[in-house]
C-alpha cells in the first residue's frame, strides 16, 4: 500500500492524474474524465472521519456539479489513518446530480500520516 505523508495544519492544492499504464505509450485518462465530467465524480473518504483530512472539490462540470480532478486537502491534527479516492461513473448528468446508480471506475486507498 502506498503512503502519503503530510504536514499537519497545512492546506494542499491537489490534482488527480489518472494513467493507463497498460497502454504503450502510457495514456493519460484524466483528459477523458475531464471531457465527460458531467458523468464523473470523485468521492474522497478519510478515516478517521473527523479532524483528520478534509477535502473540498474545486472543479465543476458544465452543470455546476463537482468533479474532483482538482481539490483542496486540509490536513488536520497529527495522526495516522487512510484516504480513499473513488471515481464514480454515471449514465446521465441527472443521476450524477442525485449521486445514485453509478459504477466505480477507480478506487484506491492510501495510508496517511500527518506530522
């Protein structure tokens, strides 16, 4: 499991870059997510859930709905835990707005230590 080490009390500006390393050359599929942003949503889950990591999504799709390729991450108090990123794919913009009936395209969990 990959780990992230952050300084407690700092706000980080983040950008997600998705790479398909099964292709030669490696393909950046973040562009596809951005092009179809009205059908995609990143969901961020921190454990512990209170006072550890807080994520604020800073990019939106054409309908003003959050996407999550860009965000701000606030590191709370010194602690250890985990941080999960899930990319949800919806069949329509209406389903995205309701946050229902989706498939998970990508899900990855990182160990996190705040110093």
